[in-house]
C-alpha cells in the first residue's frame, strides 16, 4: 500500500526562483555579446589591465588583443603603434574616476604584422560597477571605422586639391603645389616629370611617348627634409628605361601599383643613381600614374613610401589617380597658357628681328626686307678662340606655330654653338630635334664658321642657298658647300667643307626670297653677275655695299621676308696671337707659364690678367702632362676686349669640372680655371682636344 501523499498537479521539477531566471538571462546575454557581437569589447580592471575581450570582434586577426590579457591599456596602445596614445589613456582614466561615459574616441593603430595593417577605431568607454556601487573597471566598445575614415580623408584631400593645386599658370609651381599636397598625406616622396615638349607649350607626339622620350623633372618633395633633391634634380632631363614600372605606365597609360617593392627586382639597377637612392631610402611600395589631360599625355607622377610602413593598396592607387587627374588639368592649363602667350607675343610683335654683332673676326653689315610673310633670320654667334659662326635660316610658312618654332630653332643653334661642335654636327643635332616639330621639312639653315687666326672657313647647309664669296678685286664666286636636306626631312646627312679665305674677302649670306625675278635658284652665274655689278659702282663702306647688293637682288614684289648679311673677314696676325709647341714633360709647365706671362705683359693687359693667365696656363698644361701623350700646344689670343688661353693635347677624353675636397692633392685645375675666366670650354678636333679659357679685359 502506497503511503506517499499524492503529487501536486502543479509540480513539474526542481524549484526555480525569479533570481535564478534573471541570472540565467544575464549569463546568456553576456555569452552572446562576448561570442557573437561584431563590436570589439575590451574589459579593464580598476588598474586598467585587460581582463576580458570578445574574440568575435572584427579585425581580431589583424589586432589580436586576446593574446594580451593582463597588459595595461598603455601597453596595448603602444603595441599597436597608436597615434598620440596619451589623450586616449587620459580619457579612459577620467571615465574610471567620474563614471561619465566617453563616446566616439578615435584611435589610429597599426598591426604588428609584416607588412603592417593600418586601422581606425571609434571607441565608447563605460564604467563597470557592482550592485553596491563598487567600481570594477571600465569596458570599451570598439567599432572599426577604417573604411569610413579613409574615404573621408580621401575626399578631404581631393577637395583641398581644388583650391591648393593650380593657383598659377606655371608648370613648375603647379608641380610643386601637387607634391606638397600629396606629402605626407598620401606618400613619403612624390615626383612629377613632364615631357620636354610640354615646357615649350607643345603636346608630345604618340611616337615620343611610346619611345620613352626624355622627361624633365618639374616637381619633387620628400618628407626626409626640406630642400632634399631627387634624381634628377628639378629642371633636369631624365629617361626611363625599358622594363621599369615607369615605362610600363607610359606604354599602357594605366597606373602601376607595386605593393611590395623588392630591392633585388630585375629592373632596379644599383649602378643607376636614381635606383640606388630608392634602395638606400628603403622604399617598400610605389605607385606610378601617367599624367594626362584632354587626350594629351604630359608625363608621370611617382609616389613612394618608405617612412610610412603601411604599403600602398588599391584604394591608395585610386586616390593617387584622382589627385593626378586634377593636377594634370592644371598642368595642361599651364601648357596651353604658355603656348598661347608665346603665340600672342609673336603675332603682336612679329618675328624676332634679325641681329648682327660685329666681332674681331668679321666686319658686318646687313639688310632685312620684311614682306609680312615667312620667317627669314640670321645670327652672328661668337665662338671660342676669336672664331665666329654666321648662321642663316628660313622658314617656309607664315603660321604662328612656324614663328614660335623659328625662335626655338635659333635658341637651339645658339646653345649647340657653345659646345664648339663642327657645322655638320650642329645641323645633324638640330635636324633630329626638328624631326617631330611643326618645322620638319619647312626650315632651312646654313652654318658657316670662320677662324681669324687660321683664316679657315668651314660650312654646312641644310637646304639653304650657299653663300657668295666676294674677293677684294671684285670677283664673285659661290662658296662650295655640300647642301643636305631641310631640317627634319629625310636622313640627317650633312658634311662640312673647309677652305682658307683670302684676307678682306666678303661672305654674303641670304635666303631664297632675295632672288631677282626670273632667276632660278641654282643659277649662280646670274647671281654672281648681279652682285658684281652692284659693287662695281664702288659704294663707300660695307653697309652701303650691302644695301646696293640687296637692291640688285630684290624681286619686284617679294613674297617672303628677305635679308642679306655681309661679313668681311679679318685676320688676327702675329701681333695678336702667339703659339708655342712644347714637349710632353713635367718641366714644360714652368716654361709655359713664363712664356705666357711675358707675352701678356707685352700686350699690356693689366697685372691681374697677367697673374690669372699664368695660373690658368699652369693648371691646363699640368693636366695635359698628366693625362695626355705627345706634344702640347699653348696659344694666346688677344682679340679686342678679351684674352683667350688655349692648351691643345692629343687626348680625346673630355675633362669634367668638379669641386676637390680639402684633403685632395689634385682635381682643382679646371675649378681654378673656371673661377678665373668668364668663359671656358673644350673643343674637339680629329685627334685631340683644346681646352680654352677666356678673360674679359677692362676697357
């Protein structure tokens, strides 16, 4: 018989209280928050030591705080390279002390991985208390806002670029503003290179871009230090080799992102100064972006990171591309402005007037007959050793672009003349530079070089009429000049011809427009007869003779600007020049110095010039003895207001000017020469070279 009382119908198991239910719910909430919530939860005790962390927080793999239980808040911030951790720690301590929560505390950190990962977090901090009000610590709820922060920073950078980049219409200034805007916000070093044609207001041709034509450094900035220059320095030309990210970006016209730059990469050549600088700086990541606007490729923008350890990624590449696009428009505006300003100046003023400068080598006279069309021009360029270059040219066409090109052509020829190149080589180089310009095949040139010491005249022509030679007895002949193709057309096949001119002979240089009606361009006999007839009347003075000849040769209605340049050759005799040939031995240095000093004193050039001459000759002869073989020739030329020292040896190696260190025992010869003279240079011959130095004499 069952003696147990019947069970209560409402009884179903162990007894549960309301407190038990609440505790179970709290435990479930805690487990869910710490195991499933995407927000990072970090619990710190009253000493701000990390005691608990949820492992489900986003980016826990990049920032494994769960492995740092027991570390202080300061240790955590320093471990992940937080930017300015002191204010963050101070804010958390205020929450712990006052109980007032802190919201949206922004923390920027970097992971300890290789390569590191950058992150931005927004933290809300609350104090923990037990039911009795005792302070148990603080908890921080951390939200990853890296994507939002990067997007905001990128937009801010782009918006600021609109007002800070392109404030002027100057290419160099615009490139400088772009670099300053991108460093250090995006990169540690930024360089801007533009095609040389852009500097002249022109658009580079597709062939020039594909061939990797030379670019000129327009802007550079590094966070290393103010004033640090890159390779090349601003203003210098550079070329990028095949197989490099630079040429690949130009070839594809697409940005190149190098996330991890290996210093043993095949394209990094340590023998090249630029590449050696990249390796030495520790560059680990780079972006190369073509600079293009309005369908024109202007150059390249290069971004490097070496101070910021976080490598570039696709988002950085997109931002670099957007910044460069804005800068490209500003650079193209500067290019177009420069072109239009040059054209406007030329159209307003007309072609640059022809000039003729009388020198000790020639007596000059000229006539210029403007017809309002064409681009006829001539120049007289002093060369080393009292020599002179007579240059005549013509441009077929009357466009503003042709006038601009003519001015550039004359500037190039004048610059090449300073290199003491022979006439044929000058034309060959000008031909190559003209091949891709508006002047290709439309420009002619005649380059004549005269030496008043030897009376040798050397000439080469590029589709231009040869000069006439008028002898003292009145006879006229056409100087034998081998004429090659017009500049930029066909192959650059030019050849110099030379002959010794009689003293007092007159060279007559003209353009094709100065030709009488009905006379063919190659009918030299008729031209010679016209010139002979104009001079038969015996006009007094070279200028009157020039006007008479121009009148005899001028057509009734000139279709183009015409000109005539007469140059009467002069000779520097033994009283104005002295030459010594010395043996190749160390003792000749003192002898050369004594000979030069004695001659300079005889000419009465002044005590300072005498002393300088002695030192220049001593240094140059010393170099010849040390680095060359065979006899050494020393020549002094006293021409008008200058004294030129020349030392010729048998070596073809060109010297280089450098600054010697205080501890160096040599290497100061050319530096001293350059300091004592107004001009100096090197002139090469078939065998050997001549180093010359020119001093200006007081009037």
